C-alpha cells in the first residue's frame, strides 16, 4: 500500500510539472483540430460539396499536413498527442480527477485507456509518416479487425468489441445528458457565457460521437459474425452509412456539426481544463 501511495504521489508531482501541463494542453488543441477537420469534411459531404469525402482522426491528420508546413504540423501533433495519450493513462490508472471506484468511475477510466491507446496509434502513424515509411491513413478499423479474425475465436472477440463500441456510444449519450465533464473545467476563470457554451459544445459533440460509435459498433459486430473484416468501418464509414439513410444529408449534417462542436470544445479544454483536482 505504501509503495502504491508513493507511486501515486510521484505521478501526481510529474503531472503537475508546468512543462508537461503545457504539452497536455497542446494535446487538447491538436485533438480539437483533428475533430474539427473530420467534422468539416463530413459537413462538406452533407451539403454536397464536389470532391468531399469523409474520414477519421488519422485521415484528419493527413489532411492537416498536406501543405508546405506539413512537417512542422506533424511534429507539433506528435508532441501534443503523445502528451495527451500519457495524460489518458494517468487519468485511468491514478484517477487524479477522482472519477471514483464505482461502475461509472471504472467505465470512465476504461474510456481514458481506450482514448490513450487510440491517440497513441495516431502518434505511431505520424512518426511513420515523418520517417517516410507511411504514405497515409488506411482503414485502421478494418486492419485491426483483420488481425483479430486470423486467431481462433477471433470472430466472437470481434463481436464483443463491437458490443463494447455500442456501449461506449450509449455512454456518450449519457455523458451528453449528464455533462459530468463540466466538473473538470476551471469555472472560476470563465465567464457565465463561456462556461454555458463550452458545456453545450461538449454535450452536442458527445451526442454526435455517440451516434457514430453505435454505427461503427454494429459494423464491427457484422464483421465478427460473417468473419469478414471488410464489413468493419471507422468513422468515415459511419458517416457514409448515415448519408445513405432517409434524410441522410440532414442527419450527417447534424452529426458533422457535432464533431465540429467537439473540436471547439477540445480547444476550450486546452485553455480551461483542470489537469489535476487539487492543482493547476
């Protein structure tokens, strides 16, 4: 017990390091840019812009670096997302924001782990692009599912992953309703207008993300049942599915705006998020 407490205190001291705090806030800003780009590209498709195409977070990164300053943007993204991924593991393991040890608390901490792993994957992709060993972002969901399906029991495991994704989606709906993330904001440093609208952006964004998680979870389940990784889709595939539904342009437009809102919310978090419950 003493060793665990000593380790927790050491991690807390490291998390309170001013430089790490700056890098973590940079991570929120990079995350916000990725979500905003993903939402804007999907919105372009919804309103019928010629040549528009949907993508995921990795595709958003590739889009952002397609300019003369691409390498600079790439290095900034690697630094920021690495710090954000580390912060995700800190939140999950040491619970500095006191999510608790009940079912909801462990669910939140599991979400931090999956988020940390997801952004770590984007960092690996970014490093490969910087090193010249990767030309872009393919369908990472299909690649992951394909790797799982080659193992015995891979079909059932894929189904379980799909079910978990759907549960995460419903968890996003619950979070959009409860808005517990508002407790992590430095409310004393915000005006009433800023606080109200940052919370609204977060709620709208989490609702939109919930919709896409439910859709992609269903795709993953189908991939597991039919043992066909081609049926698994990421965010881009979920957007395309929504577009194909009745009133699809309206539905996709709303969800796309939700992702833009999520990006703006992440920008706000870069400024006002409370990185530690008793510090910062």
